[in-house]
C-alpha cells in the first residue's frame, strides 16, 4: 500500500481505493481509542485546526471539533455570523486572514460549490471539504461507507438505493462516487424533478418507482429534501412526497429482512422517513453520527502526520 500523502480532502471522486482503505483502517483504530475511558491521544499536539463554517451544521462541525480535541489539536471554530464576512470581507480574504495565523488544517463548509477547491489552490495549509453547496460532502460519504462496513464484510456487489432529493444533495454525489468505486451497485430513487440530469454520467440507474428501487436493496440511504437549496417547490406537498417516497413501516415490510437504513441527518421526521423507521432496528443513523468522530479523527491524523 502506498503511504497516504494527500494534502487535502476535497471530494471522493479523486480518492484512490487504497487511500479509502487506509482512511477506513485508521478510523477503525481511532474508534477503539474512543471506546476507552480516557480518550485523549497526542498525535496532533502543537497543531491547529480551524473549523470555518459558512453554513449551519450540527454533526459535521461538532464531530470535527471533538475529533481535533481528542487528537490534542488546538481547535478554533468560526461561523459566518460573528466573523468579518458580515462586514463584506470575501470568503477568500477571510480564509487568507485565518491562514496567516498559522493553522495546519482548515475545515470548510460553504454554500458555494467549489470553495474548498479554490481555497486549496490559494492557501498553503491542508483543506478539508465539510460540504460545499450541491457539490460534495466527502467526509459524510466516508463515514457512511465505514458504517456499512461495520455491518457487512464488503460493499462490492451490495445494492444501495439512495432515496430522495438527489439533485440537490452533496451527500448523494459523494456517496455515488465512493460506493461505485468500492464496487456497490447504485440505484437513485426520487421524483423526476429531484433526480440529477447526470444519471448516465454517474453510471448508475434511476427510477421514480420507490418499490422498484428499494425492494431488493441491501442498503437504503434516505435523504432530506434540501429546502434551503430549492427555489420553487419541486413537488406538490410534503404529504404527497411522503406518500410516494417516504420510508415507513409498511414500505419497509416489502424490503429485504436485513436491509440497512442510513440517513446523513438532519432528519425531517414524517416526511422522508417515519419516526418508527428512523428509530427502529434497521436504522444506523446514530451509528453514522458516532462513526463521524472516528472517521474525522482519521482524516485529521492522516493529513497532519
Ligand atoms: N450530515 C450533515 O452534514 O449534518 P450537519 O449539517 O448537521 O453537519
């Protein structure tokens, strides 16, 4: 295996399979660290991580903070509100200003697709994409893969149905690139207005027939409607969406007995997933959240070493 020498994590599209395997192996060892009574370990002592979140987040921001602190890094959190972006400073100038203070890693979330790539070209420190617009959310896809692999020996040959607002979902895009690379068979499921135009480019299948998409799936990845990215409504009502595309107990009965249910969160209960399915025995939603810390520890460690 070639040593991990990547400077940035910007997308899953450009990751090699061997790099993915090294990230997952590292996350597994950090998951063991997180199971100890005393979790703090020293690899990032003397290093600084800045979490620069220009868009709201609970899971990603908090797990990067816990990951950095558990690795003994100094972690600084900056949000759009309260920063000089509100006074008209550009995002690039803000990032350059922060870099002048000497961080080792900048973790960036933004509404603008492509901002992490632009920062990686303009700055000297490492950049991690924590979600950029419609584009990618690579750390979410990596933790989703890790979570599936805790339940199954491989994703090669598994049928994964991604259900919901695929067109506006960076999580879907990163998972499509990553899971296909690792050998999974993907089917995208949603109303025609929320399926991406590039289905053929992705090399996956797509359907608006929910049961056709999920009946033989090994994994169902449920997505939230990305209301903050929609202009006009893409479907008549939440009730209608829920009726045709929401995953509930009755639809789950038609699926494989051991199907795994994932959702990146935040969950809109009663719309894309019913509360009993979100909290039920098939659901790995909280495992995904827990694994996010170990996976992000792995990424910080591999970039900083
Ligand atoms: N899955 C995800 O990115 O959640 P947050 O927006 O809470 O970070």
